[in-house]
């Protein structure tokens, strides 16, 4: 007898044939999908402990956010309309450099709450600084029920490409950050029924010596875990590696042993065609963050070229000050629109492709393509239900179009992760929403005060 039986929904399976099942049903036992098909065919076979009526709902795989800064959720609206170097040096680093472990925990709670409420069931956190309190954040992941790859910050140089020596002292870590990452790997990797993975998060070029990058790559391969790093996000990154090492950033990554199927390069805006080929040949993964690319004016990432080359390209919401939401549904829409205007071709990056990026490609990025990314027998039950009984979701001629072009995170009704109902009828069952919002407001204001950074509105406030 299944633990959960979902019936009567429009199921976008993302299976090999990309079937969409009208009046579809899904049977879930423990953490796995044990059957999927027409409700009429499955209803006589299964009686679930919990039956979820999915009438007027789109049922689909949970979304995978491949680039998240948990600590930045509390910095929403703190750094708008600035160029990236000043955005980092004048706002983000001084603010984050004043975080306490409690701030790190509450920001993670806020971020994960927002992600669950908008249909994200798994994410990659790119750089957890020691001062945010890795243990506290991992505990929040465990409690919330979400799935996550948590990357510990690793660095031995307080700089970012050309901006030498500008890093706030509170953000600096030393070579020991690699030992710390290894210690945290042994402590947390595979915990929470396997929902927690510990990756390595080296800083962007300029933040590590070539020797440290090499050690990170070797250690990650030895432990069989992932590495994620910001890559060619601004032109300065390219100028930096050309000047310092005489090579383009992707070749530098190859040189230090940081290309491969366990590596996730984020942004990859300023990559040439030969660098894309190199990524494809080495089966290195990519992550596209359309909102950040536009808001911070990073540039146009060559997403279509990467996909054509066979690179797995996940989607990411990035952070509170660069997006400023963690809503993967809105992110899918932006990804489509950005590629269309960039190529002046409305056929570029169709809705179906971006939905694959947010699910199947995300699963590849996590190294979990056999477990996640689609609704198929034997896969993990990471499933979301989206309510279509809303004016902006009516009518439903093509459910994929509704999800990508019409919906937003607020339309997500129910979230199941690892076979457990984490949100039902928009109520998150694992986290105290009211307490988290109250605490995040208070702590967000306190961090700004402590850092003495002026984030007041540009218009007079009475
Ligand atoms: Zn980022």
C-alpha cells in the first residue's frame, strides 16, 4: 500500500517520451515513486494512506536551483543597481562580513522557506563561510525536509580578480578552509537520509592560489564529491586569468584540475566557443542565472550554444541582492525571455527546454540523474503540485506553457520531497513561517546597523 496517492492531476512527467498524463495519478511508497499512469488505471490498484486530490493541478518534478547564496536572503534589497565589484566590495562583503552564526541560520531558514513555497525541492548552496555556521545551516536543511548540496567556502587570497585586497576582513578565510571543508564533508555528507551533500566551494578566480585550486580538485575526486565555482561572470575574470596565467578562464580551470562531471561552473557568461567545447568534452556542468545576469548586467550567457554542445545547464536564482527572489518559476520565464531577445529569435530556448533545465539538467548537475528530475517509477518522490484555478493560469491549453510563462512561485500548492509532504495547501509543515519572518526582519536590520552600510532608500522616507 502506498504512503501517498496523488490522483486526478495533469502530470508533466519529464520521462523519456516527455509524456503529459491528463487525469494522472502517482503512487509513492517511502521515498520512491512506485507507479505513475492514468487515475482510472491506478485507482483500483492502490489505496494510499494519504490521498491527494490534484484536480485542477499540474503535477511535476520538483525544481532544482543550482546556484543559491543562503546567507544573502536577509540582504534582499541591500545592493540594487550597482556594478558587480562595488556591489561586492561596498555592500555584500561588509554586510556578510558582519554575520554571526545565528544570522546565518535565520537567513538559511528564510531562504529555504521561500524555496519550498515556490516549488524548489533541491538546491546547491555555493559558498558557506565559516562565520555563517555550517552546522546550523545543515541542521536547518535537515529539519526543513529539503535536499541540498552545501559547499563550504574555500580560499587563501582575500581578493576577487582585479579587485586586489578589497575583501572585508570578516569574509577572509585561509588555506585551512580546505581542511574544514573536508571535516564538514565527513560530518554531514549523506546525512538526513542522504538529503544533505557536502561539496567544495572555492572562491572565484583571484580568491585561491593555483596550488589550492589543484588540491581542491584532487580532494573532491578522492572523496567523490562536487565542486562549484563562479566562472567568467564578468569580463574582469577573463582579463585576470589572461594577465596572470596567460589563458582563458576555462583553460585555467583545466590547468588546475577543476573540470569534470563533478564540477559545476556558475554563470559562464564570457566563454568562447572553444571553452564551451572544452566544457562538453570534460562533461563539466554549467548553471545559468538569468535574473543575476540581467540585474548585475553580467552579460548574455551563451546558454543555447552550451545546450547544443551537450553541456548540462541547470538554472539558479543566485542571491537576495542579485535577483531578488528565490523563485525558480519566475527564473524559468526570465531564462526564456533573455535568450529570445539576445538572439532576436522568439524560437530560442522554448518553454520545454527551460523546464528540462530546471529539472533533468539540475539532476545531472547534482550527479543524481538516476534519482531525480522526472516522474518515473523507481525515482525519488520529489514532486510539486501547481494550482491552475487562478485567473492568470486559465485556461490550460498547454500545461508547460502555463508553468513557464504564466505561473509564479505563489501558485505552488503542495510540495513532496523524498516521499514526505513538506508543504500542503501552501502551509509549510516543517518550518515555523511566522517566527522565521519576524526573526529575519529583526536580524536583517541588525546586520545592516552592525556593518554600518547605508542601504536606505534613494527617495526621502517620511
Ligand atoms: Zn553567486
